[in-house]
């Protein structure tokens, strides 16, 4: 391994916690990781670099099981959220998936990706949100969709939901409020609202067999957690003790 590749390898392992030999090689992966960090670090919170790294690892895990193009998956996963800060600043008016694909085209061209490979990667990024008729059509796009959604449920999903609620200034819980009548980016945009409005539906949207398996597991944990949270907030200490004493 050249000294340059050794340096990129160390950077990837230290900053990215990426698992295994990267499909794009250490140097190119290191460059993509640095670019991703530059954009996602500013966003921070539940969409910081750690989210990107988990999605990258999950996507490659599913991709290996399904014999997908890991080079396409790797690049798409590392760049999938670089438009997120634009969405946050616009309070949801800008779609981060569409913006991220637009920004990624210039990046991929600069790094020497072929036009054909660029289109595959950009489709994955643009369709990972599954909004505005941008449906994941390729195997790689379906895998990235699942990996991104899996990171929003389970124990990690719960933690990220509370982080996001803190970012937008939401309260802890929607006590006495009909969450279906509340709005995003408001004081009522709590983690509990996120679960009832979005997260509880994710397990039924998975597109790959492994995604469905992992989602079912994570969904079960979320149900237990939010039932307990609701009980502790609306109940009494005697209820929590379970013996009425």
C-alpha cells in the first residue's frame, strides 16, 4: 500500500469508522468521506457524519447479501445527505435528496467518475427519500433507501428523533395534543410525534428482504419504548411500579 493510500486508510478508519475494505479504494473513499463530512458536520444533530457512516455500512451489508454494485452504493451512501442543510434552512421547502443529487454531480465529475456511473449514483441519491415521484428503480437505489430508513428506527431512530426535536425546539412529549393536527418544525414536532406520524410506518415500506427483517426487529423495540414513555408521562408512579403500592 502506498503512503498516500495508507494516509487515506487511517483517515477513513479514524474519522469514518467504515467497516471492511472500501469498494472504491481507500483514496477515493477518503476523498468522498471528507466531502461528506464537510457538508454534514455543519448540519450536525441527527443528520451529522455519524448518520452517513451508519447508512454507508448498512448499505454495504445489504448490498453484499444481494450482489449489488458496491462501488455505486458506497459513493451514493457517502453523498446522500449533503443537501440536508439546505432543507433544514428552508424548513422543508427544499428537498435534500434532489438538492444533494444536484450538488453531487459536480463532485463526481471532479473525482473522475464516468457519466454512466454518475447517473447510477445520482439516481440513488435522488430517490433515497422516495418523494415527488422519485421512486428507487435500481437495486442499489432500493438498498440505499432501506439503509437510510433503517437508521431512523430502532434505538438509533429514537435517539435521532429526540436530537431532531431538540434542533427545532420541540418539547419532550405531546401531552393532551392530537399529533395529527400538529406541524413539522414546531414546538409539537416531538420524537413521539415522529413515531406516530412517520416512524411506525417505515417497516412496511422496506424494499429488500434484509431491510424488512431488520426493520421488523427495530420496530418492535420502538413500540415498547414509546408505550413506556407515554405511560410514564400520562400515568402515575404507582402505575409504573406495577403493584399500586
